């Protein structure tokens, strides 16, 4: 269960959610902040605020032993990451480790393992620091990619329930920030070198392999389009092949097959089917989902008008199609903050519904009380929001294809 769902943590979620809503409801709020604070709303001030909140919450969690085996009563994600990083540095298998006396599978690819390895040199605090750095990095990356709307886009991201609350709620939330950080870095670099930006995106997509599809979709709109697509898919394939050569079949079984067949819960409509026992483990269903995602990738190559459009549409499509939509995976939608207009409202609503669904309806209602219907209703609500987001993103992206009318005089 998440550590932040009671007392002051609920107040924190309320404040963040209200701030995000206020930013959307009163567009003049950003200009008012600039007038009041003399233009002090810059990426570094936002990043410092994010770092301060992360440091305070994670520091407290470390001080009280929140990540220790004795506190969790079982496996700790933070300790599993620590064990994985140390296993990599010692030449052992980082995908299957022992944590809290239990064999644990770590279903994240080599780019995540490398971050864990770096953090493991500083012990458990080091693990929290490296993932905190990845989380904070999302702020300047958003600022640099956003263009003229950078201030509002960055504040929209910073006040999303899918950003700081998710990152400090559990270390796996912070680790999922590697996906938006990587895709934003890829978009930024691609402005100067399309194949290089695509290759970087493909490498980091190994950390969470479904991220390859939006990454490859964006590469189809990078400069030197064909070479960029080859670079994205090639980097992913080369790194995955090298990892397979070193660690063998356990890598494929844990990182790919295990995640594709995972049937624990889901925050989209698949969760209702799982809760009712109507979704048997089926290779046919998995194959159909994979085919639809590949079809979406082909459509993005054919019709997307911009790299950002391909990214956000791709992530919305993956969120709809996957039969395991974890709460932490919702962080992948954060680049939607770069899209003006209604998509930002959808992002805010998805953050609210996802938080209540996971933290209350599932973690308390289903897991503790055995009450399923609120979880099912929120899963359906999440699906409706994702559909709305997908359609609005598509309209926005296709609207960018149409030339702006030019006024004429008679």
C-alpha cells in the first residue's frame, strides 16, 4: 500500500490537485505569478521546489525505515532496486535477486538497471537520490521542449498528481519517471540530430519496453526520418540482444514475457474483466493487443504531424490497450502537459481518478475490504478519460496539419 494515503499526505494530494485545477481554470494565473514575483517562475525555481519536496518526503521515509523489510512486512521495491544494482556491478543476474529474504524478479530493462547500479554505490540513500535526479530532470526537459508555452506547460506538469505525488509515494513511481525524461530528452536532441535523439530514446526505452512504440512513432517525424526510425528500433534491439547474450533467457522471461502476461490488476477497463474473472490468461489476447499497438505505430508514421503528437497519441494508445495499467505507468502520460487546451484537462482528471482508484478503491477497497465495485467504476471512468484524451490529442495533432487561413482584403 502506498505510504501517502492518510493524514498530511491526503492534504498534500489535495493541495497539488487544487493547484493544478486552478492553473487550468484561471489561465491568467501564470501571468499573475510573473507580475507578482518579477518573472521568477523559471525552470530552475520549479525544479528546486520539486527537489525540495522529494528530499523532505524521501528523507523522512528513510529516517523512519519505511523501505526496510521490517516496516513493509515483505519485499521492498527500494531494496530490490538496490540488490539489482549491486548484482549488476558484481556480474550477477540483476533481473532476479534476493530482497528481504525472498527471490524477487525485477522486470525492468538494462537502462533502469544501470541507474540502479549507479545508485547502489551509495546504498539505499543512493537509490533514492538517483531516481530523485531522474524525477527532477523532467522539469528542465519539459521547459526546453515546450517552446513559447514553456512556463504554463512546466507548471501544468509540476502540479500534476502524476508527478511529484507519484514519485514520492513509492520508489517505483520515481523509477517510472525515466520514461517521460527519456522521451523529452529524445525530442530535445532530435531538433539538432534526429538519429541521435532517436537512438537515445530507443536505448532508454529498454527500461520500460512498451515505451519503444511511442518513441519509434516520434522518430518517424524526426529529421532524417528513415534513419531515425532505424536508430530508435536498432538501439533498442541491439541493447536487448546484448543483454540476452549476457544474462540468458531469464532476461526475456522476466522483462518481456512476464510483463506481457501479468494479470494482477489494471486501472483501465481490463481491470473490470480481471476483477470478474472474465479475462483468462491468453496468448491470443496478448497477440491481439500487440497487433493493435503495432497498427497504431504504423498510423503514427503515416499520419502524425509532429514528433510530440506521435509521442502523446502513442502513450495514450498504449494506456488504453495494455491489460496491466499500473498507477505508476500513468507517469508516462506526463508529456501531455506540453499540449495546450483540453488535453491538459484530461491529464488532470486522469491524475485524480488514477490516484483515487489505486490508493483507495484498489489498495483499500479490494485488497483490504474485498469491495470491488468502486474499483470497477473508476476503471471504467479511467477508460473513458483515456478515450477522450486520445481523441482530443488526435484532433490537436491533425489540426496542426492544416495551414492557418490567411486573411485577404478586397
